[in-house]
């Protein structure tokens, strides 16, 4: 390898390393505050999701078996309640992804 091509290879390496460093710094500047917000809000978000899901199940059961409304969307409400409870999984996965 001649000295000129070696010099070009070294300069490309330096630029690539600098670019990767800037990307890593930018990613951490976005990741850490977002992670902090998600971790601080975790008890509130998961508590609300769980409470609303449980309330939806209880209300659906009451309306289906005690009140006996003729056109009450029982299975739709049960599905919405299950979806609200299941929303905690992606929330925790996002926290896990950002904490690595």
C-alpha cells in the first residue's frame, strides 16, 4: 500500500469514527431523557391502565348479568379491557429497549 492510499484510509477511518461518535451522542441525548420520563411515569401509566381495564371488566359483567341491557356490547368492552391491560407489555418493552 502506498503512503497516499494509507493516508486516505486513515482519514476515512477518522471520519467514520467521528460520525459514529456523533450518532451515539445524539442517540443518548434522546434516549436518556425519554427513558427517565417513562420510568417516572410508569407507576401512573400502568396503574391507570390496570384500573381502567379492571373497571371495564366489572362494568361489563354488571351490565351483562345484572342489568341485562339488550344491546350492550359485552365482548367489545371485554376486548377493550383486555387490550388496555395488554398495553402494559409494550410499555415495559419500550423501557427495556431504551435502558440498554
